[in-house]
C-alpha cells in the first residue's frame, strides 16, 4: 500500500491543453505504477505510468475505450537515478503527433511501440479528480500506486511548457538538473506545484493557487533527503544474487532475505566508490543469523554467476564486517580475524570508508571498533550486505526512509544519521560526490 495524493478538480481552465512535470526515482518494475492520473470516473480518464516491463505509457480512456496513447520503446530501469518526465497535451495543435508529447530529461521521446493520436479539438476527461502517484481506477488507488520517490510536481492547467521551463543542463557535469527557483510558469485554475517540503503536509500547493492535495497512506517518514538535485545512494534491486533475491522496501533502503538455501542473499548499492571519504549506517532489524555481513564488494564482481559471497571464498571480491557468535573482520580471501564486539538486533553499524587511503573503520551504536583494514586494494567498491533467512538490513546513506531517533548531518549539512559522522567523512550523495568523489 503506497503513498498517494488526491484532490477534487473544479472546472479546468482547459481540457485541451495542459502540462505535467515531475521528477521521479523509480524503485522497481512490475505491475502498472502510475506517476499521475486525472479522471471523471473509471471509464473516463488520463494516466501516465510505468508499465510492467519498464516502459512508460500515456493513455487517455474515454467511454471505456482508448482514444489516445503513447507507449515508449525506451525502458526506464535505472533504480538509482532521478528521471524528469514532462507530458504536454495540446489537442488544438495542427500536427497530430504533437497533441501528445513526452519528454525525459529534456529530450522528447519519438519512438513508440504504440501511438494513437488524439482527434483535433478533443476534450480530455479531467473534470473530477487529480491523483498523484496512483491509478485512475478507484479500486487501484492502493495497489497501483507508484513505487518510488517524487519531487517538484507541477500541473499547469491551460499551458503548454517545454521541459526547459523546469530543468536545465548543468554546465559542469552535463547532466539534466532541476531549476530550483524557476519563473515564468503559470498554473491556471486547477494547477498546482508540490515541492514536498513540509513532512506534515506533503500535499501543500506552493503555486499560489492553494490547490492543496490530500495525502493518503503516508505512514512514517514519507519525506526523505533524497531529491533530484541531491541524489542519495540506495540499494539496487537490479542486482541478482547466487540463486536468491532479497526483498527491497522503503525506497530500496531496506533489504530482507526471504529464503533459506545453499547461499544467502547479497545486495549491492546503486553508488560505486573509488575516491573520497564516506560514511553510512546499517541497522540490523531482522534475525541475527550466523554469517551475515555488511561491507564493500568489488564493483566488477559478477554476482549473477558467483559461487561464493562477495567477501568469501578466494575470489578477492570484497571486505566485510561479518557477524557470527562474536564479531570478526573478514579479509578479501575469506579468512576471518577477530574484530569488534558481538552485535544485537537493532544495533546500528556505522561504516567509515576512506577510499583515498584505502582504510575502513566500523562503529557499533556510535562506538568505534577500531580500524579494520589499513591497506585495502585500490579498486572501485560498492556498499554491500549479505543475509540469510529473515535477515533484514536497514541502510541509511543519509536518506533514511525509517525512523531516526536523533539526527546528525555531515560537515556539509547533508544527510540524516543516527550517530555523529566521523570528522572528514561525508554522506553518499551527488553533491558530495561532485566535490569529493
């Protein structure tokens, strides 16, 4: 059951022209996951969604039949990055192919497996409800909600805007990024802008229209530090693992091993590290099984064909803080050496990795266990975990989707951690990487 937002529309300024712009970080594919929809009833609506296979579909349904549709040939399966989607509708446009347009990161999509153009002068059925992050079907509001993150959502009623009204190319990195304080955008009668800045009122409209949306199923910690202008690491469900695949939840920050067998389940992060000094926390909230571990995996490790864990065997795959009957450190050929103290369920393990000097230190509930390795291999690593049946790791790279009792940022003011960040270390986010990585 996902979080979604909803409002009742008044009379739109136009049923023929409007723009919807949003940044989204999708967490996985599978089932139809709607970024937004507008509806009159279950037989009359417009919706924009990720389809089961990872493509995007813009669909208009009128009197129980599809009257307009764009289904992309492109697939969107990068679960570690933010996408900027802009949908422009203008049924008065004399060019049929321009009546429905989709842009991704500033570039118009032009290749579609399905294209059904709308008739000229067509009135899109949008006169009842607007839903953010869920289906137009009332019975699917909970089941087909978006599995991912959203930020800076704009609905411009009666205005057709290019993506350059909301985003721009970074002159240094060449990446498409948000324009945080854009101007010159109007919203019409039903339009709104959601910045999601107020954790207690995520549906607050900042456009000046006061078209605030009602938040449903928010639960706890619906707002995180992860945004399109500062992307944080999460765990990556695209990575397979030795015959077992863990379950991912809370925006890919929680990894749960759900089966027992010959191998445990490994999980790797979306960010790789080859320089800089980085800190993150991992909380053990499931069973403390013998052999579970966290640490760093070689970024080139082929997890899909592996016969050992990323830290075991003789494949030189990584470094781990492994937990058995007592704490121990694992070197990168599977030989364990005594290290640290025994952990308990709900302990928070901090990782301080210095990629410039090839050292790593682990902390338990803020207490240093001492430097574990002082001459690690100088290669690119990825934060990693390993678990057996019912092992659950909660990762916090500074963007916790679960409750933090205290709250500590790094020296740049980024992140939200349970314990103080060691001096000189930083949260794994793009603003820090651009400076130190």
